[in-house]
C-alpha cells in the first residue's frame, strides 16, 4: 500500500493531517486561539513570554500563526531551535540572523549583539522577535544570558520580544530560586492544553474538509476513542487518525469505525 493508494481510495485531494499547513488553514480551537492572541500581545509589548505544553500540543504552530499575522516590514524574527549551542551560541545566532559576523571572543560578542539589536530598532524601525524553541533544554548559563540581554536602558525599555517555547518542565525550572531575576521579567505565561472532545471532532472534520471530504468519514465512536487516547493533543490526534484510515483501508471499509480506531491505537502505542 502506498500513500497514493490511500489517497485515491478515500478520494482525498491530498493527504489529511499534514504538518505543512499554511497559517490560514490551521484549526482554531480555543487553546490555539488563546496562545496566538497572547503571543501577539507579547510581541507588541516587546516582552518576555513563556509558552509551555506537552509534545505535540501545538506550541510552535501557535507561534507560527502569530508571526504570520505580523507586518514583515516592521518585524525581524530570529528562530533558534537548538539549545545545545551554549551561551556563546545564543549570541552568535542572534548576530548571524541580523547579518553580522560573530566576534570570536565572548567579551566582544556580547556588546556586538546588543548593538545589532539596538540598530534593528532605532535605525530600521523593526521589532526583533527572538524565538527559542525546545527552551526546556536551555542551560542555566543560557537563561542567565537571556536575562542580561533583556536588561537594557536600566530596565526602562526592552530591546526585543522573546518567546521561550518548551515542555512543562520549563516553567518549573524558571520557578527555581536561582532564576528569580528572570522569572520576574516574564510578562506572559501560557500553558497549552489539549482539545476538548467537541474540539477534537471539529479538528478532524476541519482537516478532512481541507482534503475534499466534507461528509462523515469517522464514526462518533472512533472519534471518541481517538480523543480519549490522544487526550486532545493535536499531533497525537493526527497520528491516530492516519493509522485509523490505514486500518479501515486494509479491511475494505469506507467509514473509519471504532474497530479501525482500536487497531490504530494498538499500532501507535506499541511503536
């Protein structure tokens, strides 16, 4: 069986539950919409925000949706997705993204970073948005470097907006006494939760409609099981839904019923 066979069998114009959807095609469930609104506010205030959630909860998707709604001529986004670069790597990543060549010695790299951030704002009239993904893996040194970077103009002004995106352990780490100074600077904290049962059903319907199927393809029992096992986490819903489609196809069914969903659960949970 190939993807083409599956697509043809169900009459999809393209495979559903893909990750490469344009922001305008995303499903607007409550946690997603709330996260987008808060992230947008955080950026407008040039504040420091912390967005947490389980793996697959849609944190990065929400950030992508918020960024898509911004005026690109007035904002510069710097995305750093690898915390393993260390403290110097944090500065070097910012300098490189702003078109500079990172100075070798850290003592020279720090002021270079601050100068480029200031120039982006004062000379180009742009707000820099620093997005640190997988932020639960940031070292203590990196968290302290971030605090120092936000310490501009004697706390009277923030030179950029920063978003820390990570798993729930990130919030607990920042609450530790050693990071009290950073903790006090955080203007936004949002923990993304899973979708409700009704939202999971709406999510499935939405993604199927994007591929040309607006009729009923998943039975209510199948949807209920997918929601229960996934706990409404979008990526888990995606994985289970695709496997349920495969199971229904393999048994010649035109509707994904509960037994197809159970086969999907068995497949996904034993991987």
